[in-house]
C-alpha cells in the first residue's frame, strides 16, 4: 500500500469526478491520501472530503502565497481549526521567495504561527519552501529550540543541505513526481542518499504529474509512478519501498488511523 501524503482534492480540477479519482487511486494501490489546506476559507470543504472518504485526511493551514490575506491568523486560531479528527497536519506553510506573492516578513510571521500550532497540537508541520533554504532552516531551528515539533519538507526539490538539515532537526522529506523528470539529476542523487526511514511520497496533485504522465493533470493514483522510480534508483523492491514509506507516514501522522484505510 502507498500513501499520497500531499494532494489537493478540493481544487476545481477535480470538480464532479472526485469519486472516480479516489477509485483510480485505490485501484493503483494508494490506500490513503492527505488533502492539503492552502487557505482557511476552504477548511470546511477539506474536512467534508476527508469525512466522506475513508482513508482520506486533511490539514489546516495557509500556503505562503496566501499569507498576505491571513495576517490576522494566530496559533490559537489554527489550533482551534485542527480540533477535528479529520485534520492530521498543520500546513501547508513555509516560505516561497520565488514568486513572493506575499511579503517575506508576513510569510515568516505566519510560518512561526503554524509551528506554534504544530507544537501545541503535536500534529506534523507540512513545510513548503522555494528559494528560501537558509531562512526555512533558520526559522525551523530557532523554533525547535523553543520546544520540539514534528513535520516534513513537502515536494522536496531543493538542495541536499536543506534535506540533511531538516532530517537533523527530526523532520521527514516527502518526494513528488519531479524526481521522475529527465533533468532532475541532482534531486535523484539526493533522494538516493537520504535515509529510507525519513522518506515519504506524494503527488502535490493536480500539479507535477510524474513520468509517464508528465504534462497531464496529476492525481493520487500517479504516486505509484514516483514510488516505482525512487525504488529503482535506490535498488530496492517497489513493495518494500511502499511498505517503508507507508510505515513512515503513520509514524509521522499519528492522528491518521491505519484501520480507516479500505482493504483491497
């Protein structure tokens, strides 16, 4: 069984066909999925999706692109929204200096608020980082000194330094379909070097469909291609790799109940 640790099932790309998308994921051996929050205005929809489908969970948080529209959100607000049993993580949050749709200081402040919520709820922090390696690790390190928390770097595609530093802090690394791209040599080398007990897989669907579906709308079923690619790179059987990443998922996402996952 595989778990898609990061997808966006509430996005309009799936409107009217969510049942079919979930069914295809099940057929591909994807037993569980986490549908990730990008803005708090969609919290109710995300929880509704998670409650509708067994083995589907959600998060609560604000994507760094959206932080300028959520400057009033506090750690207390996030903790309150995370009370639902459907919520298994805090985020996605973090820093994006590539597009900078929100000011850096605003992103940093809300990133810290999310970390506070992860610490208080004991739910894992789901970290987005792009062109912000040093500030991301700097904030994570500073906050870890204030009290421990768990989490992961989602859709990892940046430097080996960031991955290694995140692991030293106790975080996990989640790999998406970018690893299957022909020009992703450095990323593949890093993924091979990372400890298996810290790896997860994801789609970030509807974005970044892996080869052989690159250029198409992504969906959770396609995480099987990413897992197959990584297993081959690491010289391990796909089944063993799937079992390892699934075990890692449930070790990190402790509120996700494995008994909720439908059996074949």
